[in-house]
C-alpha cells in the first residue's frame, strides 16, 4: 500500500492518502492548534465579494456620472491650445 501526505489548502491539516484506493487514511490538524472553520472562511469570502462588488459598481457609476464634465474640460483645453497655436 502506497501512501502520500498532502496539506489541505483550506485548513492546513496534513492528510495521509492511500494512492490505490484514493481514501484519506489519517488526518492531523495543523501544529498551531487553530484549524480554520471552512464554513466561516467561505462565509467571509462571499460577504467580502458582495462588498467589493458594491464598491466597484459605485465607482463605475461615479466615473460615468462625471464623464460629461471631464470630456467638456478636455475639449476646452484642446480648444484653448488650438487658439494659442493659431495666435502664434
């Protein structure tokens, strides 16, 4: 029976897996003694994703709302530059 040891990316537990049967034979919690709750971690990720999405939407809306004023300013600057070049 051949076994390999892998580390869980979520909770950092050490898993000993039988290669032939693909079954977990042993599980050891991380040495630090604080195993992360996968449900709590998933809940935090989903909660943060919602807040980040709202922030992105607010930023995009603000950018779109101010677009008209920014384009008017850029047009006026270009017009002034053209006038100065024609005067010279």
